[in-house]
C-alpha cells in the first residue's frame, strides 16, 4: 500500500484542527494515558504508561502511516495548537471502497471518560 500523507495545509476551521503529532505533544499524551480510567480502557499493559511508551506509540503511528495502514492525527485546539484535546484514528481501509474505520479519544470527552 502507498504511504498516507497528511493534508497540506492542515484540515482546520474554527471548530477543529487535525495535524500530525509532534515530539512536544508527548507530555500531553503521557498525561492522558496516565489517567487510571484511560489506562483501563486504552492501555493493554499492566505497567504504568511512560514517556518511553508515548514515544513508541508515536513511532508506531508513523510506521503505520508510511505503510499506508492508517493515519492518527492529533486534535489540538484550533486557536492554540499547543493545547491537544485528543486524537483521531483512521485505519482499517477497505480497498474496494476506500472506507476507513475511525474514532476519537480525548480526556476532555466522556464515555468512558476519554473514549468515543
């Protein structure tokens, strides 16, 4: 499969912004996955989520994007790109119709506190 690219310019309007994750986003991602409820539903390891895990997670996302297997942009506040509210996931492409499965997660959303 071909590499998937993020759109240039980024998809954005007054309500939403989708952009690639940045190294500077690791602390925000780390804090979200450090929440016990998020760990219960989103983190398969029994060990606490670490900064090394966050870096590995971002590396895995980049690898999947380069293989054409999915894109997982961050969802920052449109007027403040440093304030990451959550993430989106577009993966499991159905080649015949190019229809992805998708989802979003955020510590600011509910059910079950961080997952849609």
